[in-house]
C-alpha cells in the first residue's frame, strides 16, 4: 500500500491516488507459495468507453448496475472528501477515515512513528478523556474498531449498531480534533508496537517484504524500518518521542489530507447531516501532501541476484522489475493485461511448460503500480518443486524470452477483449461486503481516485491501448531486473537487523544472462489460446424461490437439496457434492495416501483451475470422509466443469516421481505449520485434541516416507466406490438442471444404496475432562489458549456463551493488552464444538511464559465475577441486542447466504431453522441466565477445560502451567486412539 503523491486537478477538485493493494497483498502471499488469483469473469460484451465528461464527473459515482444502494459524494468545508452510502438492509453501520501519511513519512529519528501514533490516537480525547471509554462504548453497542498503518496512509475504521451511529461518529471524529495523547501511556503503546513487531519478525512474508525494501535506494523512504519497536521508538539526543509524535500529528493529520466514508441504513440526508456535524470541524491546516522526489532504485540497486534462506521450507524464484508509476493509466489496465498473459496456463505458455516438466507448483504475476510511491513493481513468482530447483536458470530464461516475444509480437486486441469481459462481468455482478470493510475500502480509495471511480477503479477498461501496454512491456527488461532465489539451500553472508532473515546479494553478470539464454534455447512457448469456460447463458432461473432448501431428488444412496437465492439475482451458484464414506476405521497410512492422491491430482488440475477462475467459475476437489466437490461462481458451465474434474480423477494415475514430490510438499507443509505464528498453531492443536482422529506430526512425517504409488492408486479406487451422495445446490439452478448435474456426477462414481451418513466423532466435553497440551516452539514468543466448554448441548447454551464472550472480550483485551502489555494478539472468544459451546481465552506474548500467562488468566476470571454480579440490565440488553443483530444481519454475498443453510445441511438438520431457534433463545435470554452460565462454567468449573501451551525459546527454562486434576497429553496419536475406544 505504498504511494507517493500523484496530484490531479479537475476543476477545483484535487485528489490523490494509490497502488493496487489487492495485487500487492497477493504478490506477498505468492512468496509463501500461494497461487496467483485473478478477478472472476463471464461472457459479456466489453464495456463501452465512456465520454471524458462522464468518466471524470467528480460527484457522480459509477456503481454496479445490480447495486441497489444509494450513494452521495460530498466535500466538507474543511476539505475532507467523503462518500456516503445508504444501505436499507444494513443491520450495522460502518465508518472510516483515512489520512494520507504512513510509514514512509516516519522521521529517521523515530522509525515506526506513524504506527505508534495510530495506537496512541485511540486513548481518549478532550470530550471523552477516559482511555477505555471508546472501546467500552463500542463493546456495549455491538461495535468493533481497528486501524492500520500502510506505507503511504493510515486508515481508521469502526462498525456499530445502527442506533448508536451518531454517538459513535462523535467519539470517532474527536480523535482527529482533540486527542489527549497521554504521556503516561507512551511506554505501554511502545510495548504494544514492539509486540506486534516481535510477532512478525520471524515470518517469511514480512521478512521478504522488509528485505526488498532495504535493498532499494537507501535515500528513498521505502528503504527504512517501518513497524517500529522498543529500540526505534524512544527518546534520543535531539529527538523526544512524544514531541515528535505531536509534530507528526500537526504536520499530517490535517483535513485536506483526509478522506472518509459512512455506510448505514439511514437516509443520505441524515448521513450527510451526521457527517458534517462530526467531521466538518476537524482542523484544516492546508498542509502540503507528502512528496517523494528521490528515485527508488539507481543502477547500484538494479540488476541484482538476491538469495534468501527462509524460516519455513519453501522454494521459489522471483523475477522482479522496477517500473514507473503508471497508476494514472488505471482506466486502461495495462498492467493487468500483461499479467493476464503471464498467468495463463493454456497449452504452450511458460506456466504450462513448467508444469508439464514437473518444475513448478504455481506461478503468478502482477503489478503494484506505485509500490514505492513514486515508482512501481512488477513481479513474476514461480513456486518450485524439488526438481525445479535444478532448472531455475531455464525458468528465468524462458520467462525473459516470453516477455521479449510479447514485445516483438505485441498483445492483440483479442486479449484486451478477454480481460474486458472478465472485468465487466465481475463489476456487473459485484459482490457486496459488510459495512466495516466497505467503509474501510471506500475511505482508502478516495485518497487516490476521483469520486466517479472510487468503486469501479479496479474494473474499468475504457479501451484498447497498445501504447500503454507497450510502455509496460518496455520496462520489463534486464535493465530493471532483480532476481530472487528463495530456498533452504541458499548460501548467505548477511543478517537482517530487525528481522530473523539471512541473505546474500550479487550482481547479475553478462555470464548470467548468457546462461539463462542458453538454458532456455531449446524451449519454445506461445501466447495463450482462447478460454473455453466462459459462460454463455447468464439468464436467471424463472422457477419460484422457496423459503428454505427443498429435497428435489431422493433415491437409495442419493439425496439432493436445492434453494434459489432470496437476495441475489445473479447467475451464480454454490454447489456442494459430498461422496460420503466413513473413515473412522481408516489407518493413518490410508489417510496419508489420500492426502498424497489429492495433492497430486489438484496440482495436475491447476491449468483447468486457472482457466475456470478467469472465466468466473471455481472448483475444489477435496477428501474428508470421502470426496467433496465444491463449485462456485457463474453456474452456466458448472455441470461441464464437474464432469471434467471427476472424469479426470477417475482416470488419474500419478507417476512415481509425482508421488515423491507430493510427499515432499506435504512434509514441508507439516514442518512449516510448526513455524507459523504461535497464534496460528493454537487452534489447530485444540482441534487435534477434540476432533478425531488425529496423529502426532512425527508419525505423519514417518508415514509420508512410506507411502507408495500402489497406496495412492488404491486410495483413488476406494474413493470412487461405495459412496453415499449428498448434494446441496444454492443459487441459479432450475430443478431439472440440478438433477442433470447430479446425473453427470453419478456417471463417474460408484454408489452404495445402503450407505449411511456418519459424522466424524468429537471428544465430549464432560466435567471431568481436564487436559493440557504442552509444546516447545522454535520461535521466541509464547502462546496460550485456555478453553472452557460446557457439557450441556443446545442453542440455549450457545447463546449464553456468545453473549458472555461479547461482554468479556473488550475488558480482557484492555487489561492484558493495553494495561499489562502482555501481548499484541489477545482475546476472549466463544468456542463451538458441534453442539457444545464455551469460552476460549488466548494470547501470544513476547514478555511472559505459559505459567505466568495462565495465572493472569485466572486472576482476570476471578475479578470478572464481580463485574458479572454488578452487570446492569441496560448493559445486558445492549450486548444481547447486539448479538441478535449480528445473528440476523443479512448475508452480503450469495456464498454467505448459502453458508447459513449449508451448515444445517451438513449436520442433517433438514428443518433449516438453526438461525430462527438461536434468535428465539436470544430473545428469551435473561441477565440471570448469563450470570448463572459464568458461575457454573467458569467459577464453579462445571465444564471441560482444554489448555494449549506453546512455549517459546525465550521462556524455555520456565515451567508449563498446571492445575488440579489436569492430564498432560503426551501424544496426539495415543490420545486420539484412547478416545476412539470409548
């Protein structure tokens, strides 16, 4: 999210522009072996180019033709540009305010200052001086709030019950008028920033992002440390932290550098009145927008080879170009069109070649046009198999040759038409987001785009512009090249200062170029052919919409449920085909063989998956208690796609080498899980204990070494026979079309008319269940998850846990994070296990070991009993009503709507009334019910207790926590076996 100022004046309107943050985040994830993602599409005529007057109308917002919300663009007298959205269906309101200043504006003397200011801003104002008041108000009114600091801007956002919006905006806006900036909170918030940095310092994604930046021009602000920690945020000679923060606030937090948005069910006139009342008196100091006038890279930083040894086991090669900032060309999408041809896996393309040769796991390309503010970045990432490691020179050479081929041949208008179809159909059927996320994105986009394009900027394609495309291609040359080599085998000679990363940098030599050309000489690649999966029929079903899913077909071994959407008139559908088998008796070797089978098969289908995703349809074939086929997106070609996938699976026979490569991938996945943030390891450990069967990772690794091709083929044959077919179709299907899809599937699998549906077992949370899992990490931080599960089943218990968690979370966070500074990731959440419910307390901490953290948890729970006893009727009603609002909030997408019914279908609740029953329990819930739940489950301990303790290296000498009656689980495998025998 990096940008320098690009100022465009239209009449009296001035606005700023930004990078494509979605592409930037995507490219970061590709570094971690994630595949590239493209915007979904369908077969429609390309949009007609608008006239300049229409395209640049500063106050008319271009909206999707299927978006029924109302919009208004306003500019306040103090210069704040705002978008207001009237959404009559919104059950909650959202608001956001973005400031055009971020980490690139940090002073050299206080690196991380913008991030630190973001933390300090929330701690009270002149009108509301209590530092806890804002968080408590939000908690009592069904709200949440957050903020983030990007390289070029900072964004603050909230969501709250509709009736509390005026009071919420009054509090929110006051942060930008008269924040208290209490000096006594400085140390605590520096520690919070330090905890956030500590949590990320060993993460490859963050390390690679930071490493890329520090290897740019050291005079450019992108090259500096951005997050902040205890070292950088401190008083120094000639630089006092508090004074620098105040100066930063005065310099950049000016109304003329701000944009905002409000989304609510209130009318536009009401919203405008609220917005003007809250935001119009934010001071406008008429400050200059920050400008970056030094080059991001000189010859000294380009034409480099960068070798990085990752924390996790991963292999990739990256081809990385620095480019000029061409964001002003967003209406012609030249970067996206070039990336479209690089991402294709059609036969003859580089990606298809690399996959055919067994060298790559995934390949993705994309641009962030102002990644460095005044310059951009175009990346091509190839995730490698072990075999591909030996052919990195060939891969680089083939890609560079392909880029030259694109320059020589040009990119024809046919590819423009294909991308135009993709973007037009995605915008025509644009998916909604909730008020919180929508307000956040609108405020950020307003910093960079005119009102007219604040929604459609990522979807516009106003005309074929070969000159703009060629300008991009002309920069994807060796002059602007850096090549990244990432693997555990890389030799390094330097260590990063603020991150746990090791690397080496060398010049790209003439011999390197010669080697790449020679290695690629024998390979010929072509531009992609036409996509065959674009839908041809985007009409809507004319059959009636039922209130709930209906079983439209039933025969021995087959059941089909269908529901058309109540809310979304779009030619999409979610289809779930479950070919059920009971796996409770399967050996670990059999289960691992299935994992290898599915991994090799899905890798073999990546070209089809890419083609389908471009055409706007997705599929996923997985295996858990049998095969599960999921289809999403435009429904027209879903039947054809399902048949192709299952026919391919029925005929699939991987090679010995493919099985070996898959076993290696899965081995890396198992080991890499143990290197994730401790926060990311806690909940999987809990599920391993409570959801059966499970196994120790060492045993999984041992079995992976033993699995053979014969095991894999036996797994395939077993999955294709003896199935119970359960199908759930949601969306744009006629009954006959749904049944036709099911009949197609039946041609590829064997059914058992006598099969029954058996769900995977869970450990019942009895009151005598007291267990702990203790694990030593190779990371520094410690993490604890302490779960208390009620042994009572049912909706009544579920809503008690939900309301209690809503009450506790903010207080728990305030005490352990804000006041005690024990960690950055802190929370108290509801935990559901099938029909059982409870509360989970969690933290990741760089400052205390497991025993100390559990003791603090106990102290909090004991003190909170008094708060529960003194709970007022008004406080209870506010929280209960907020939970009810959350439960009944209309789904924002077709998939969300489908999910509400699918969850009942999955557990055979064919009345499809879980939401209604929970709503009834919530309406009947009393304060005494929640107080009794807390007393019974937490104070009296009439609950199961599962304690996950992950001990970081910093606390290796400290003991794990213990409590009366606890059983230490020594082995997941032994635990699982013992529970399955009961």
